[in-house]
């Protein structure tokens, strides 16, 4: 789920299905009739199809990058963020705080689970994204149908 940072609003839920071997994904966002998807080097978004690399395809669906934290837009140019704090949390997570080279008050934070290498929480400059469920699908399992999102009673509680 994603929510604007600093504002009290209803979080926006999403479902992301990624096939790392085929470098493809589908992304469904709550309230959005369009299903973004990437396959065979083509990104299909509301703006139409465009030829783009897998590494850059996450610009339309930022949670895609959370599955591979090294692709998050904070590690050097053009984002110009650099890690200033790395902290091991009481569980099996590592919290990494980065600050912008031109403004030390401009910070982003990512929480990476050491067991799966996935960024389960991303505190960006404008929004917060939390992965609440992660499941590895079988190789022959079909892409799930478009999800039906239920209303969340509250923001998910941190477990670290």
C-alpha cells in the first residue's frame, strides 16, 4: 500500500506480480481501471506501450523497485542521495537512511529484510509504501486475476 507522506489519508492498496526469470510484471492499483504491465521489453501503461529496459520499467509502478532495492532511485546520480545511517533493527531487517547531497534535511528511508533482500518499507520524499504481504508463486502458477481490495481498518503496524 502507498500513502502520501505527512497527510492523513486512506492508503492506496496495490497488487504486484513479478516474474524475475522472464523479467515481467503486472501492477494493479486500487481504484485504477488500468492494469500496468511489463513483458518482452515493452511497458504497457495508461500512456500506451513503450520500449524500455526491465530496470527502468519501475518508474510507472515504484513498488517493482522495492523487490530489488539496489534499483531504488536513491543510490547516487541522478537522485543524488547517499546513505548516512545504516541500522540493524531488532529483527532481521536493516534500516537505511539516505540524505540528499544538496539538502541534508531531504531524507528517504528504506527497510530491507535480510532474509529475502526485499525492501518492505519505503519512506520517500512524497509518499510511504509498505509491502504487507509477499508470496513466492510456483513457476507454473498463472498470474492472479485483478484483485478486489477491501477497506483497510488501519495502517499496518511495524513488526520490527
